[in-house]
């Protein structure tokens, strides 16, 4: 019999009860009539919410390739939320923890206590007879997965710079190229290949270039300085310099830095 | 000195005021031109042309003069200022009471430890003099001999510990070690150097070796106890008198042009004694298309190289070439190369210790001494068909055959770059114009559905 919640007594029952109680009562005070009894309708939290989230459609998680199946790189082996299984040998994990095959071979589900005491792994072996985990301290099983071809245009091997070039090799790792007589390098600078695949002068050379030019000019009795060297206390020279600077900056403001006139920009 | 220091600004003031006062008084009292009354205007003050001390030059003018002397300042500017403004009292004689009392306490402690060291030496000598006698000829005597050897060994270890403990509280020892002036013949400096290596660089080396799988691929296990350093010469040794060396960190990529020359290897052991080592450079990533896998190749093999805490530099290109340089080269240096398209190749440098003549276990613990190594017969090794070919060289087999113990390793990597073709051609290696491309893997068959939607 299904359970029902307790219901409030009916009017007839209440009337009988009242009569019974009145016979037992010693006093004859007026008993207030039963005028109105509030009815409580059954309402329970188990009924559920009207606008709540319902159970969604199944996402078809789980194993897609069983142990021993032949797979190719990219094949999905296991779909999961989180890492119930970890990628083992020759497998990789995608951004939603999907385990993919990394190389052609046969799937193996295994545990490797040496790698982690509790985790479960999915790996790939290259031959059907092999198993995982690999024996400890043994050389790893690896597949090359490549073929050798003759190069269509064999590279011109560059002659070793220290035997044939006039300029000394200055680069730190032994690779120097000096691009001379080219449009890109009219100054004939020594450009070395840096770590970001840029051909550039090294920073200390750039920093010293000013000093070098000044020294070269001094050797001829000239100087490349626009103004004389700063002498602390010589206010006249400082005033002359500031006058020139102010005039130049005023001119630049009027003329604009490098494009159209500055006066045109405002308004 | 403090008075001099305090009086310097005052002296400067007096000097300045005397020069100006003279002119001013003359100007106010007489009508004549003060410059004419003066005998001659003082010559313009030149910077004093004395030589500057690189330890004490701290002002900008002094540093500039030092640069003109083509010298570099030593230490930080604060240190130089402190040294120039204080008297040259040796550190141990600084007049601070707590410091001197602490020093006295430590010296007393050191005296006690030295006495204990003397006693320990006497004990060891007495124990070694004791003759082992067994009732039955054989097992009991052997067991007693073994026990005696163990006791001697452990007492020796304790003696080394005590030597280190005697000097470890000395601030001058710490200072000398940090300045790089530690004498590696003394146990305390070896201990400090070993601790420093263990704290960082050895961990880095182990990380590189395990992450790049050198340990299971080349050797089953490796516990480094000697520290290594590697550098390649940047210019050809034939043209330059003294070639510059480029230091390589563990696991670095080295350009082919650089690794075409044999490198310099520093092998620093931390236990006393000279031992003979074998150096093998193995490349476990040589591509083999027929077996669809990788082969090993030996790029260098040399035996009987003497290494000690003070003699650490090994020029791989000069071993066995002159009568002075010891060591026998079985396979000379082959430049490291990786063909185009092949993955990067790991060049592992393994340092192996040669066993002692009567095959006693080599005590290579932190504080133990090393037993004398046996010379490996280079002639017979060079005639052994397994170990005189580079391709397919099996280091595990070589180690087992000669009872070697791996004590150290280094690692660098090589890949195809612009100079590799040239290096391979110069070395006469076949295959400089071969490139590798990935094999096409056939996709798995799947049922194609009828409709266009399921293409």
C-alpha cells in the first residue's frame, strides 16, 4: 500500500470528537465552535524544481579501441572526463583528456607501478607479441617511422669560415655571415646569426659604435659631437645649447615628427 | 686613520680657502691687479697620475683612471669603498669582542678535534697491525679477515669525516673556497665542492639524463659521483695558437661546426687519489631504416686516462698523441652529425672508472679513498671485433667485459643545421645528401555510408 501523508480529520469526525469531549467536561463553559480549520496541501521538496537542470544526453564516453586492436596515429582510444586512464607509451592526451594513439601499433591497457603506484595507462606496442610495461632498466622500444630519400638539390656545403674569410669569426657559436656589398647592408657591418634567427650586430658592438666613431674622428682631429663636451659650471655653453634645443623642438612641433604638419592635426 | 678621514673635508676646505683668500685680500687692500701681484697663476689642477689600486678605486674619477690603466675593478663598488676607507686589518684580527671570543672557542674546538684525529690514526694503525688467526683454516679466518677489513674501512671513513669537521667552522676556509682558491688535495675543500655540486648542478644533470632517457637507452643505471664540464674550441686548432673554448651546458644543442673539433672535458672527482678512467661518447639515435629503429654509434673511445682531484682537464684531441699526455685512444673523435629530417641525436659522454687489480670493491663513497685502478689492455681491446667498430657499439657489453663502473656523464645534442653537410663531407661521412621524411601510415578502413552527408 503506498504511503500517504497524514490527512486532516474530516468535519464529521471532528463533530463526534467534540461531542465526546463535551460529555467528559466538568465545566459548562461555552466551547468555541469549530469555525475554520486551515487545510494543508501536501507539498514536499521531493517533487522537484520546475526550472532546474535535467539529466542530459549521454556523451558516449569510454573505450573506443580495445586491447590488442591495431591503430594508426591519431586514433581515439579512450574518451573520458578527467584522467581515469593516462597516456602511456606512444600515446598522447588531447585537451579534453581524450587519449589518442601516437604511432601505428597495437593497444595495451596496463599498470606501471614504477611510473606511478596507482595510475592506469593506455599504450601502444609495435608488435602483437610485445607487452607493457617495458622491463625496467632496458633500452626503450622506439620506432623510426621515416624513410631515407636522396635530396633533390643537395646543399652547397659552406667553406669553413676560419680558413677562407678575411674577417675574423666573432660569433659565439661559430656561425658568422658577413653580408657585404648588399643593399641591405651598405655599411659593410659584420652581422652574426642570433638566437632568434636574426642577422644582426651584437649589442655590445651597437653600444660601442658611437665611441668608435668619435675615436676615429678624434684621430683626424675632428669630432662628431653636435655640442662641445659638457663642462659643469659653464652656464654660457649650457644656455647656448638649450636655446638651440628649444628652437629645434618648436620647429618639430610645428612641422610634425615625420608625417604631415603638426599644426594640421589639432582641430 | 679615522682622524685623517675626518680631516679630509676640512683639509680640502683649507686648501680652497687659502687659494681664494689670497686673491680676495689683495683685491680689497690694494688697487693693483691681484693677478700681477701673484707670481704666476697656479697651474690647472691635473688629476694625480698615480696608479690606482683595483681593490680600492671606488670614486668615478678613480675608476676612470683605472680604466685608462687597462685594469678592471675587483669586487663591488661598496666593497672597494669599504676597503679604501678602512685600515688593512686582516679579517681574523678584527677588533670585535664577540667575534674574537667566538674564534677562540672554535680554535679550542679544533684543537680537541685534532687530538681526536690523532687518536683515530693510532687506532687504525693498531687495528691494521693485528694479525687474523682462525681456528679452522678457511672459512672462519676469511670471515675474520672480512670483518677486519670492514672495520678498517669504516674507521677510515670516520677519520675523513673528522678531518672535514675540524675545518668546517673556519671562516677563512669558507672564504678561500668561495674565491675559488681551495686546494683540492685537502678533504675540506673537496667536501665543500662536492656539497655545492650536489645542491644544484648534479640535480640539473640528472634531470637532463632522465628526461632525455639517456639512462635506460645507453646504460641501465647511472649515479654520477664526478662532476663534468664540456667545452668545444671555436677556432680550428691548426690555425689558432690558442683557441677559445665555448662552454656547453648539459643537454645543450651544439652546432655542427663547433662539434667537428674534439672537445675539452673537465672531470672532477671528490675523493682523493688518482684513478684511471675510460671516456666513451655514444650516440644512441642513429636512424636505421631497414629495422625501422635506431642504432648506437661510438664517436670516441679512450682508456687509461689518469684523473685526480687536482688533475681534471682532459683534451680529447690530444690524448695519447704526445709522450706527456697519458691515455690510449681506441676510436678517435668523429664529429657529431644528424642527417636532414632525422630527429635530434643525443651525444652522451660516459665516464667509467677502471677496476682495481685484485678486484677489491672500489670504495668511492663521499669520504673514502679510491683504490688503485688497473690499466686496461688497449691493444687487445682495439683488436676485439666488438669494440673496434663504431657502428653498433654496445656500451653495456663493453662495461661488463672490462668490469668498468660508470661514475659520471655529460650530454649534448646535435641536429641538422647549415654547417652539417660541410662537416660530414670534410670527415668523409657517406650520406650528407640524404634526407629523412615521415613514412605515410595507411588510415584504417572504415565503412563509407551511402549518403553524401557521410563522406
